[in-house]
């Protein structure tokens, strides 16, 4: 700004100093990976994501980086012989006061919003789940999870909502991997795999899903266990299903299972499943981690793993390192 406080700025005889490009100010001023990506400073964005949430594999994030970078600027055609003018898009254009002696550029426009993700992608993921398109649902949940790394929030409530959405994606992705694996084994039709199929179906009912989706997991478990003549355990799922007030036809099936269990008080196949103890499912081994057991955590998704998986890439996010120390994702400045 000319004329403020005089001094060197009034001396117009010297060489003209170019200003600091706006994108460089974004990088200097912001702790958010999204702002660094928008500025085209992918190296510093990667360093931030590594420090905040232990991201180590950036290949899956490349399309996301490029799309955020491209949508944070406009290109206006200039004279025929000149390259187009590049105009950075700003998040809140009215705030332009200098800070720390540095001119303060308003941060770049936020490309990814929580609202659009929950209204579009999340809805699509739930629909795919409801239709039992489990691989498709899994792909959408993973893409939501990865895009949350570059979402900018403006309030504490939004930041908390973002963290909740990370947990939702994690729970569904672990549940989906259980069911996808169960179907793979079932399709192979190896009679020896029945024990494992039953375990996977049982663990699926322990993931934190929406009530309508939990009904789906409970119905799958109830059917799988009934077919294997594990009636007493099938009855546990039937009872949990009835507690959710399902549709009449489903309630009828559940009641039939309860009656059958009265006549056959023993499970035919013994499995590794303790219904009374809370547990997390290790996403790598797809086996339970009971509360008292040792576990390592993924810094981005909070997924718990058996200790031998420390240092590997998280099966849920496919981008973070299991057990890596990290400071936590920053989504607001």
C-alpha cells in the first residue's frame, strides 16, 4: 500500500519489487494441507498430512490433490499471444488485513465441503450399502475418507462433524471388508471355511452402523448361523433384530429362528466369538481385539490393529501408517 507511513515506499526511483504471489502467502499463513494443495505446494501439503495424520502413501491421493488445485483458481483468456490470466479464488475475500508484517492473503476457496460430501457421496454410499452393493459402497466410503483430508471447516461444530464422519467411514469400511471377505470364502465353497464364514458374519454385527444397516448385518448373521445349524447363536441375532422393530416379514423370520433354537439348544460349529465381551475388529486380520488386548492405532482413522501390523499401511484409509505418532488432522485455521 503506497502512502502508508512513508519511508522506502515513497521512493519511486528504485527498481520495482514484485509482490509476494498470493499462492505463496497461502502456504506461509496456513496450517491446513488443503490450502497448500490449493496453492500448488504439494510437497508442504504432504509434509503436513504426514505430521498431522501419518499419511505415507500419497499415490491414491494424487487425483484429489489435482482436483483441489484446479478448482481453486480461474483462468481468463488474455490476448491471443499470451497465456491465460490465473485468478486465485478466495475463501472469504473481505478479510485482507496484514498480519505479522506479512501481507495477509485471504485463504483459497474451499473446494470440498462437508455439506456437499454428506448430501452427495455419503448418501450414495448408504444407498449402495442398503442395496447390498458392498464393493461399490466400500469404494465410495474410502473416497469420502480420503477427501476429508482436504476439507476445510469454519466452525468447531463442523470440525467435530468431520471427525465423526471419519469414524462413520471407518466403521462401514471395516464392516464391509468382513462381508466382502465372507462372500469371497462362501463363493469358494470350501466346507472347511464354514467356521470362518460364521465368525465374519458375527463380527459384522458389532460394527457401529445406522439402525437400518445394522438390521441388514443381523439378518445376514441370523441366516448364515441358521443354515449352519448354529441355532442358539442365530437366536441372539434374531433377538437383536426384533429389538430394532423390523418389517413384519423380517420379524416373522426372527421369531421362527427363536422357536427353532428352543428345540436345538447347541451350536453345531464352534467358533471364535464371545458375544458378551466388547471388541474391535482388526482390519488387517479381521479378528477381534478385546478391550484388554494390546493394540496399535491408525493415526488417521483411529482403527485398532493387532501389534504385528504396526508400520504397515492402514487397510481402512490405504494411505496412513498404522501406529505412527501424529498430532491430529487440522481442518480449520
